[in-house]
C-alpha cells in the first residue's frame, strides 16, 4: 500500500508543476535527470514505482467483486432474519396463548381443540388436496371480482376527480357505499342473480370498488399543486396530466387504497361463500359452512387458518412488494417506511 501511494504521489497529475522543469526547458531537464539512457522522458525509479502501484490496483480490482459478494451474503442473511424473527415470535406467542386457553378448560376440547390437533388436521387436508382445490376456487373468484372492482373504482375515481360537480354530488354516496356492510348486499344480490357465481361477484365488486375510488380521490387531492402547475407548463393537459404527473405522484396513497379494496373484497367473498353455497364448487367458504354444520371444530379452525394465511400471503407478496418498490423508487429506506 505504501508503494502504491508513493507511486501515485510521484506520478504525473494534471495541473501540478513538474519537478524537472529547468531553465534549459523541460526536455533538457529530463536529459539531466535521466541521462542518455532515459531518452524516453521518465525517471526509471518513478516508472518502477508507478508500475508497482498499477499492478496492485489491478489485483485489488480483481479481488473486489469476490469480497463484495462475500460481504453481501451476511448482510442479506441479517436482513432476512431481522424481518423474519418478529413475525415468528408473534406466531409463537399466538400459539402459546391459544394453548393456554385450551389448558385452562374454558371450553371442552371437542369445541375448542388445541393448536396441535388443528395443525395436524390442516396438514392432512393439505396432503389430501382439499386445501388446494378449495383455495383455487376461492382465489379465482377473488381475482375476478377484484379485477372488475379495480376497473370500476379507477374509472369512477378519475371521473369524480376531474368533474368537481359530480364529486360534490356523489362523494357522500361513495362514502356511504364504502361503509355499508357487505352482508347487507346479499339479499338484493340473491334476489337479482339467485344462488349463483354472479351474486358472489356482485357483492365483491360492491365491497371493493368504493374503497379503490376513494383511495384514488384522496391520493390525488394530496398531490402538490406545484407539480400540477409544472406539468401544465411543460404541456401536459387532460388525461396526459393524470398519466404523467398526478397518478405517479399519488401512487403511494393509491396503493393504500388498492390494499384496502383487497381487504374489503376478501371479506365480502368469505361472507358470500358462507351464504351462497354452490354444490359443484367446494370453496373455502363451503368447507367452513360444512364444518360448522357437522360440529367439526378441528376442521373449522383449520379452514379459518387457511383464510388467514391466504390473506397474509397476498398482502406480503403483492401489496408489500409493491410498496417496497415504490419506496425504493423514491429513495426511501426501510427506516423511513
């Protein structure tokens, strides 16, 4: 390292006066310093030191990727563990509390079984394929209903954001639709569509679309006016202004509205599958209802765990990843989140 620094210090640097400058000129100075054999114009000592420094730099550059990768692996492991251990601790505490309630004798075990029996039943249902079949039916309904709600919510939100008169007239109605319990829609949905898939999808859309529209409206209201004025100065008008300026600036709030809309859609779907039972579609809601009718407490709790796990997976893998990507794109670290 000392040799490298010495070589750099003796090397030529732009703007630094040359040490060999003599009254006879730069060439004469070189000749006096190096002699006839140094006609190339550089002191052999300096050339040797520079060569050593360049060789050390090249060796360091070759070793740097390996060192960086080796240093990156422990940091990834630490970050993964820092994210996982609070969740694992929460799960452990919940299971411990559940077991304590069972051991207290508050309810008999055929009514409130312990976590061991319920997890064993869940594992058996997983191996038999019942969970996969039921989850596929339920998630298909959830995705279809949420996709329709997303389109409806975005269109309604954009129209109300652009037309102030419509927003004044329909803003309170939209809030009322959002606060209305999804179960209250089922009598009307069954009357209109009978016991069918359309009845379930209608309630899912009515439960999720208002939340998505309100999330879009609220997030666009929080866009700084300076950004809007800058976009108009640059020529953005109408839909172009929303596409390139307003919606990107409102994206964090809009994603929060999408997340809330998914929560409403998921709850509406579970309520719908409990009330609207379609015989050829053994969904999660149907399995829950049959477990209740058969007084199968282990099966009931196992299917409740499936509902919770699916909700957590969608939140973490979809909305959590989307939120992290938005934060990283805006230069926000995990500490600011």
